[in-house]
C-alpha cells in the first residue's frame, strides 16, 4: 500500500472511523493514481483501517483503472446495476456491516449520495476527511514539484504563442484558439481552466469571458491560462499592450509589477500567508488603486488549479517547504482595462522558486 493511503488509514484509526468514501477526482488520483472523469456515475475509493482498500467504479472504467497501476481490488458495476448494492456486498465480504462512522469529502458529497450511504447503515454518522486530504496534498514531494515545473513551462509557452497570435482585428476567441491549438499540437490534452484572453476594457473584469471583441492599437491584452500536465496544473497571467499604451496604463502596470515583487519577497518558510497579501496590497494602496484590487493575492496549486492554501489577508497560517501557490496581484479600472501579473511559486528551504518564467517587464507588441 502506498504511503498516502497508509496515512489516511492511520487517520481513520485515530478518529475511530470505520471507512472513508473518497470520490473527488483529484483526491482519487492523489491516493490511487487513477485519473477519471466519472460524470454522473459513481466512482469511489474506499479506505478501511487495517484492511486493503478497493475502488468502486463502472465496468467501462475498469481497463483504465487497471492500466493506471492500481494494485488492489476493483468492484465494477454495469449501468443497469445499483452501485450501492455492490458496495454493500463488498463491505459485508470484508466484515464491515453496519458501520458506525464514515469519513467523506463534505463539499463533494451530494444529498442523494449521502442518503445512499446512510441507507447502508442508518445509524452511521458522517465526519469530514477533506481537511486531512488538504493537509496531505498541501505539501508537495519532489516528484510533484517536477511535474508542476513542467506544467509551468507549458504555461509559459502558451503565453508566448498567444502574443505571437496578436494582430490588428483579431478576436479574443481567435487568440484563445491559437494558444490551445499549439498546446494540443505539442501533446497537451487539457487546460487547467478556460483560457482567458481579454482586450482593453474587457481586461478590467478579473474573470472576464473571451468573445468577439477585436484587437485595436492601444489595447491592453490580458492572458490568463494554465495546463494540466500528468495530473498537475499551472496558472499564469501576463498583460501586454498592443502597439502603444496610455500613460495611466503604464502607471498601473508598474504598480502591479512592484506589488508582485514585494509579495514574492515575503515567500519563504515561516512567513505568514497574510503578509504576502498585505505586501502586495500596501503597494497598490499607496499608489491610489487600493479599491481596484478586489481579490486575494493567490491560491494553492497542484492536482487542482485552486486548492489550499488560500493566500489572503485573513490567513495567519505560515508557509512550509513544499507548498505551491500563485502570486497574482492586479488592478482593474472600469473603462480602461486591467493588469494582472501571476506566477506559480514553490516554497524551498532557502526561500522560494518561481516556476513560471515568462518575462514580466512591460511589453508593447508591435
């Protein structure tokens, strides 16, 4: 049994729980190596203290599960079967009948599935395993960091290809298509979120939607994108100007760049997460744009593009070697546009390493 599964089993023993039912695809991959997108079908990893785990999954996923290297039992079911009956039978075979405590991912478990689990043992109580899984996933090992570095390189490449696609009259969606075409040509199957390319005033919406807005001289162009590489995500934001740039936009860009550099200086073991956010926010506020920075300065990164830790002004937790997260201050001016600069970083013994390397100095694309 791998070390991650052993840790979950020990945690179940400490909590006096009879089993864990884990269904979030990222947690499944983290613990089993099985990558899946089950849609409406039930896929669940069942961890039992002191016993071998097993995975409940549709028959149509069994070959892929075996190919992933999963060494333990698979309990398969057809679309015409009731998967919960299959689960009941397997638990009875293992002597787990009428369990009292079941650990679940509280934000992932639907009401329908919680009722189905409760039917297996009406007297059972639910506890949350989510926080323990977050704690385990928050510290990346050497292999995970290598994969995150590779994902970051592909994110850099995506920005490079996006800039190459800029020309007078091109639409935001055409640039998105150019980025994703080049990445897929090079073997990237999946983006870590919907690629964002926003021109001019549209870049003033932190989570804007690309459309048919055409590029004109003087526009700011905001790229926000990431890829999934062997399960691990990247996330980069760069902002450039097309052919010319207004004075105020230069001031905004310089302020955001200074804010990001100030935040990065805080990134070292033992530093408080809130101080990263505050370092960026102080720079932006002192420049007169404090009310135009509406979001936290960063978020954890790994098997999910947004995971713990959350880097915001109310988080007193401290940084630990192996944590990976984004640092992404921004200023968004209605009618003018926005600037955001985002990098992926990992905390090292000495400080931090920046994983995304695309240049951050202001670029005016001609």
